C-alpha cells in the first residue's frame, strides 16, 4: 500500500493484516480520490475507523490542512503514528485512540467542522450510519462538507440513511465494496 499522489507520493505505508482491519483497496482508493480531488485542498479531514491511516494520509499528501485519525485499536493507532512519522505528517495530524463515539464528542468539544469525513468501520459492525447520525447531531460537518462511507451492505446503509438529514449524491461499486458519498439535505 502506497501514497498515490501529492508530496508523499510513492511512500510505502505499513498496514495490519488482520480480520478486524481491512485496508481500502488501491483501486478503490484511487477512484475515491479522483472523485473528491477538487475538495481536498486546504480541507480539514476526519478519518474515522482509520486503520493504517492511509485515507487521511493521502488527503494530507494532496493538500489537506489537517487530518484527524480516530481508531479504537491501540495496535492500529500505532500503525497510523508510524505511517505519519514515515510521511512526516505528524504536525498536520491528531490521533484519537478511543471509541468513535467518544472521539466525535471530543472533536465537537474542540468546535471542529470537517470538510471530508471518511467512515470505514468493520463491515459486520453495522455502525456506519450510527456514526453519520452522531456526526450530524453534533454538527461536525462543514457547510459544504461530504461524508464517504465504505461498505459492503449498500441496502442496509441506504435504508437507515433515509431517516437522517443527509442524502446520497453518488454511489460507486468496486467488486463487493461500495463507496457512498453523502452531503446534507438541501
């Protein structure tokens, strides 16, 4: 797994091979960044369920001002830290090693708003929509911000998202993986 573009282009990132951590495939990551490329410059990014931190690191490499990484696993959080050190992005990053609900509340307490929020929880956990619900209720999404969910349960997520004040404005399929692009309802 490597940084695809930007100032850290080509840097090899460490990843964890385990059942609980599943890195975003390179082809999915490349497509994701082709879609959101015009939103990255000077953005504030939240990489929720960060894993290795590859998504947030890619954003910084492409011009994001700052990325916040939230990861419950201490082992994965250490991997994020190692990858941030390798790319020399520690000064543009903050890592939260705790449950996503606590992380979101702490970010609210700092009065932060995010331009890009990437949500990639363990697929079988069924918590992506719960995270979106908390993000919206805590008002963490910037005015023109976007939320991206990576999932293999499109129907489940769509059904639950209908109840929230967000809309799916784009949906992409890559094998069994879906990327759902959300913004606030107008």
